[in-house]
């Protein structure tokens, strides 16, 4: 991490701390207190596995053993072709 990134993170952290430790306009309550009362109790642990965004598409293998998902064509080396298949890319 570069020195300017470190400096920015430190200054942002101190400013955020100031913001969270002063009363909110209109409510008169502190952000940290509201978080502890409302949000913190509802938090759950993160899942063990990371989320992986995938795009699914039902496709049919062409006569030349290729599947059109996005251009270019993806070869289907495991099967002879013709049968429907579910893909993720």
C-alpha cells in the first residue's frame, strides 16, 4: 500500500469516527448507538464459501460439438452433441 493510500485511509477513518460520535440532526441520537441497538443484533456471520456470480443458460449442443453461450463458440468435448445442457460461464 502506498503512503498516500495509507494517509487517505487514516484521515477517512478519523473523520468517520467524528461523524459517528456526534448526535444526528433531527434524532439527537448517535449513529454508533443506533447501530448497536438495531443493526448489530440482526447481523449474521458470513457464509463459509465466497459468493460467485454465475450466468446460467440452457443450451443445445450444435452438430459441430459447439455450444453458443457468448461469442466465440465453446467446444463441448465431453459429449457427442445434440442433447440439452445447463451451462455456467
